[in-house]
C-alpha cells in the first residue's frame, strides 16, 4: 500500500546546481502530475503526463523538465537551480473514473531550498 | 486565466462550531469541484467533491454548497473538532484537460479545544 512515493524528502541546493526529484506510484495510474506549493499560493501545476511517453506543460513549467518512460515513474528534473525554485514539490497520480471522480493521490512532498 | 479565489486565508473556530470556507471561480467550463485537506508535512488528500448538476453534497460533517449562477462554492464543517485543524484547498477542473486541477490559495483552519 505504498501509493505515491517521493524522494528525497528534503534537499538543499546551491544556485546553479541540478537535481532530480523522484516519484513513483504503484497504483497503475495513467495520469501523473507535479505541483509546487508556495506559502499562501496554493498548488501550481508544473508538468503532467497522461501515460508513458506523453508529457505536457502545466502553469509553471519554466526551469523544469520531466520524462515518463514507464507508467510507474515520473521524475522531475531541475536544471540550474534558482532561489525562485525554493518550494515544496508534490507528485500526484490519478485515474479517470466517472463513478468516483478524478481523485488525485499525492505523495508526501519534497521540501527544496535553493541557496 | 483560469482562477479559483479562496477565502478566508485563515480561520479560527471554537470546538463544536461551524467552519465555512468560500471559493469563487471564473471559468464556466469547470465541471468538477473538489476540496482537499492537508495536514502539516503531508500531501493533500481528497475530502469531498461535487459536480455542478447538484447544489449540495454532504459527507458526514462536511458539506459542499454549490451556486452555479454565482460561480461560487463553499465547504461547511459542522461540529468542528480540533482534529479538523488543517489547511483546506478548493479546486476546479474541466473534462478533456487530463483533469488538471486549478487550486485555490488555501485556508488554514484552527479549531480551538
């Protein structure tokens, strides 16, 4: 019953460094998402994927890249980290269901600081 | 731009009281309105959701009221408990968009014992 697993939980980066936030889900969901959460701003969609090999930009994609080679994994890549990317990052997955609605399952988040 | 405006930013309620959080949206193409609950250090979790073909949905102590003509919806928490203290987000999405959720800015609810 792992659900959506994110690693790492915390990370501090220096300006200009790169890193990959890992996300994996074991529910066989087609849809996966990356959100960032900033205080008082709610959650903003960075990228999403409707299936392996298919990704698309969300509201705030600049400075990020994603890939989806398998149904389970959806890593988020930060290139040339900037202080503006200091945030809490959440990965989520869902499946389309007319009966239950589109319920998103979120991971526990990665708190990233760029100094 | 698709927006969902949420108020208040923070709310303090006495145990047993009613907590009310309001949201307003602009895009009339939205057809799914969930509320998510988030505890510190955790990811958001779906609490309750409504579609615009009904004006109210109730699950236990939680009720969504929906006003399609006003483009507003609200969450009512009856008999609020200290364990309800969390951040609540309203959201909206439309069909055909891979269910991209547009979230409100969140309300931090504190229920005093």
